[in-house]
């Protein structure tokens, strides 16, 4: 009986830990993508903003829908609308690995890179406006 | 009337001198306001269709002022060349007024990867450490972006230096040329620069050089020649003051009217000095003679001088004015300004010869020191004139000149051609000329134009439209004489391949024609060269080979017909420097013909009215027709092209050269009254007028010959040809008028056996 209680408590705390951990790993916030200076900002329920640290002319806004392992984003910039679906995995508290699953430009399906891409949460210094 | 005029002139001389001094200060102030502008594009008629098209092209595809820099390496690795470019870019960026520098290091290319599937990376990557072979591979895979910065054999690398609006281009060019000299100290590197606006920089430099050196030389030469004639400094000063005042008034007027100063107007002083001085020589020489006759009475001497010479001086000034003023109808602004203001300067010079010379002479002492002495040259040439009389009127030997002239005319006329490319006006050794030849050798030519394609004023967003654009582009590429066609097509193909594996995909079209992009400003700047802001038109940039047989205008017309016939709905706008230059050639020919007609007619009418005889007017104009033809043929034989500057040669020759015919005919009319018969009258005229005419031609011609030392070839050609034309006009006037009068005569000959 005593052994069963220990077992129950271990499982409870493990699950609790997992739940807490999952609660902290939210996509909300600003993410620096790759080495190009691309910045993605996930805001509120479903808003996604795209900008660049190195080039102020790069900008776009859109919406996203996510679940535990994938998010789908639709970003418009001027008259181009891009729709993409990414599978993602947490690789630490501030790092996410993402891999494209589909990609369309103005409704036309296009090929996309197969490799996993790294996104890290941007530090304050990194997100200063581009000059 | 003349006596009353001269009497009043002398009575109020101090008041008039004060007025003249005030006018000098007034016009002198406005001379400081004159702006120098040697931009050859501004000389093009604004109503010329090619210019209107060019302005429209620039509105749709605005191009900032750029300088193309090229460096040729005789050795070195690709990495070393790229490093050199990097170092020079940093240096050039520090020059005040430089907006930016583009080279291989700043070129961005689309690459697979990133959040959006496609991202951009620098051709010479800053993220990755690439081996030389990898860089070479990237350059070769992205020729559409790299070809303007590196040649196929990698021996030449280049950069485009952008200049800020409003920056002082001359200072920037000076700075860049200074850096180039330093780079050129490396024996393995030879540098070149070229730019659409750099021509004006080099013309400015040549003009300032000529103005500061040749004008004083011309002034000194005229001073010495005048001193040789008069041996009196105050006569020389008087003759020169006439021209100096005329120039101050003329240039002051230009300042008041805010008319810019160009290389063509810069030769007005060199033209005016000999012309203005020629009348002063006649007036002062006769005055000196009359002063002796009137026993030192200045007023009487002046009265006799002006009553005899005012009409010939007026007529010569009027015909010279007509020669230059005929350019007032020219469509080319440089030529028009030159014609109007040279004409005005001639009128002012006549005015001051009438006003200022008597004022100067009124301060002379009435005492007569010595008798008028025949100058040495007059004695020396009498033997020559005896020979000339035998040759022209006592024998038929002159006939041999006719076939010689015909042969010269035929040979020369065939070789004359028009050149409207402003770079070719610069000397062979000039940096721009060298660069032009170099670029033509390595990059397929230097004659550029653009074709803007529009389809029913709709956005270019469909595969069908881009298919048609590709067909048009391929057609142009396959035409003879086309060196290169740049367009957005290679980028479209590259993106299509990356996105869909197709040659042309809707996704790539959407991305390329998007008005905002995810690839950054360098990419958007690149697209600006080929797509209009509203994405309703695209531009194909065409390079024609420099072969003179290849006519860009004809190529443009063929392209236009092809597009209209094969692709209804498409509109074209074809324009660019090559088209503009070729269209300017037609304008130059038109200007040359119209100015010649509008010179000959008023000059002929002046002669008819002055001599009150159509026959005399006709005789007088024949020598100048021959000398004009001779100079035109000489232009062809010497390889001198008709351009923005040399187009004024013919009118200058007519305007000045006609004076010799006027002096000869006037002399004959005078001699006829004294001679026994026609033959004797001609003989007397040749002896009396021959030496002054030749001497005048020598003084005027020498003044122009100074221009032969100009560093700017068209001005040099102008100086040499006008120098030759003075002797041709003088020689032909003496020869043909002697022959014509001897054969046909005019007026009544008074047979006087008692007068020798």
C-alpha cells in the first residue's frame, strides 16, 4: 500500500512538473529566426508580425493558429499572401526548432526547405529597431 | 549729321565716360552671377520626341546620378580582387556627398532557406566562410546579379558609386580621380571611371583651362599684332577696350537673363577679339592717315574717317551679326545661346567702335609727329600681287584650281559625318574615352537604351504576360548588333525554379511583382531598375555594340514593329542615351542646314542692298560659298565630325569671311572711278586691298589659331578650321572676285587714259 502511495505521488509530481513546464513554453513573444535578422512576434491570441533587424523594409502581419506541435501562419505583405504550416519542437526554454510542412504564395503551393530551422527568443538588445 | 554727332560726343565726353564706367560696374556685377552648365543633355531640344520619351522614361524609372568604377587586374586571385573592392568601397564611402557604393560585396541574391522558404544572402556571404571556388561558383550561378560587377574572365571588377542629390559633383569627381591616381600606382591595376554626367565635368575642366590660358594668350597676341601695326600703345589700348567693353556688356546681359555659360559660349571672347579689332584697325589706320591730311585737326580727321568707313564697318558688322544670329532659330540651346550672344557682342563692338574710339582719340595731342609710313609688309607683298594679277586676270592658269577644288569637295563631302555622342568630343586620352572603349570591349558596347513594355495598362501579374515578355526579350537578344539585354526575367526564372521547379511560376511572378517584399531593400532597389512602382510596366535594358554600322534607332523601330504586330495590346516606350544621341544627329544636320540657309539669305540681301545690285550681291557671295564648301570638305578630310560644338564653324566662317568680299568689292567700286579700264581697276584693287585683306585674315585667323592649343578637341578643330577659313575666304574673295569682275564686270567703267 505504502509503495502504491509513493508510486502515485511520483507520477503526480512528474505530471505536475510537465504541466508547469508546458505552461512556461509559450510561443508568445519575439523570436529571432536564423542568422538573417528575421524577427517573428507572436502577440495575443493569434497575431503574428514579421520584421527584420537588419532591414526596416521587411515587414508583414498575419495570423497564426497553433497546437502543441504545429502552427499555421498566414502573413500578408502588400499584395503577397503567404500561408505556411510549421511543425515545431522545444529545444530548451528559449529555443524552438521548426520544420515547414506546407507553403503557399497567393494560394499557389511552392516547395519549401526540408531541414529544421532554429528560432530563439530575442534578447532586448537584439530587438532594437533596424537602422 | 555725322559732324554734329561727333561734336556732341566730344563735348559730353566726360559724362559719356562716366556712363560707360557705370555700365561696366553694372554689367560686371551680373557677370559674377553667371552659372556654368556644360550638361550636354540640357543642350538637347526639349520638344525633340526622343527627349520627351527620355524624360518619360526617367519619370517612370528614376535613376540617381551614378559613377561606374572599373578596375582591371593583370594578376591576383579572386579573393584578393574582392578584398581590394572592399577596401576601395570603404574609402569612397567616406567622400562627402556619396550616397552609397554597390559592388560584389553588397550584391544580395535569393537563396533557399529561412522562415519563408527563400531568403537573401550576400553574393560574397558574410555568414559563411566561403572558399574561392565556392565564391566563383556563386558568382557564375548568379550572373544576372554579378555580371555588372565582374567580367567573365574575372580580370575586371567594378562598383557603382551613387551620389547624393544636390552634392557637388565636381568635388566628388576630383576626389574620386585623386583616389584613382593612388590606386593606379599599383602596376597590376588600371582603373576606369565613367558616368552619364561626367562628360560635363571634363568639359568644365577643359573650358576653365582654355579660358584661363588661351584667352590671355589671344589677348596678348592681338595686342602684339596691333602694336606691330600702330606702334602706339594708346591705339592698341583703344582697340582692345572696344572689345573688352563689348564682352562685359554681353556677358553681363547673359548674367541678367540668367543664361548659363557653356563651352560653346566660352569661345565668344576669342571670336570677338579678332572680329572687333579688325574694324578698329581700319578705323585707326585711316584716322592716322586723315590726321596727317587735316594737319592734326582731330575732329576733322574723325569726321573724314567715319564718313568713309562707317558704312563698310556697319555692313561687315551686320553680315557678321547675320552669320551668328541665324543660330537664334536653332533647336539646340548651346548653339542658340552662342549665336544670339555672339551676334549681340558684334553689335556692341560696332557700337563701341563708333562711341569709344572717338572718345579715346579726342585725348590725343593735335600735333602731327610724322607722316604715314607704308608698313614693311605692304612693300614686301607688291611682287606677290603682280604675280597674282598675272595668274588671275592676265592668264587662264586659274582654271587649274577648279578641278582641284572639285576633287577636294567630292573627297571631303563623302567623309563628313555627324557625331552626337558627347563622350566622343573628349580627347582620346581622356579617362572617359578610355573607359568607354574599355567597357565596349568587355561588356558588349556602351550604347544603351531601354524598352518599357506595358500591356493594356494592367498589372503584370500573369504567366501569359511574362511569357510574352520573355518572347520579346528573346527576339531582341537575337537581333544583330545587340550586345546584351538585361531584364527581370533571370530573377523570375531563378525564383520559379526555387519555388516550383518550373521555368515560370505564378508564385515567383507574385513575389517579383509584389510592391513590398520579404527580401529587403537591396532586392527592392534591384527591382526598381526593371519594374515600375505600380508594376504595370517592365523595362528591358539593351546594350548595342559600338559598331558605327549598327543604328540603335533602326533597332528600336524594328522592335516596336515586332511588338505591335506580334503582341496586340502591348505598348512600348523606347528611349535611352543611344536613341537620344542618334536623334540629336538629325537635329544637328537640321541645325547645320537651316543655319546655313538663314545666314546666306540675309547676307546676300545685305550685299544687294548695300551695293544696290543683285549682280554684285551674287558675285560677292560666290567666294564665301566656295570657302564654306572648302572648309566643309576639309572637315571630312581631317575627320572632324559635326557635333554640338563644331556645328558653329560654318556660320563663323561665313560671318567673318564675307568681310573680305565686301572690302574687295568696295575697293573695286572706288578704284573703278580712278582707273583707265576694268582691268586696271581690278589690278589697282588687288594691289590696294590685297595686303590689308591678307593682313586682316592673318590677325583674325591668328586669334582663332590660339584655340588650336585647347585641350578640348572640338574647340581645337574650331580654331584650326576657322584659321584656315580666314585664308580661304580671303584667297577666294581675291581670286574669284577678280575673275568674275574681269569676265563679266559690273557698273559703268569710266575710261580715263590720263589717270594712272
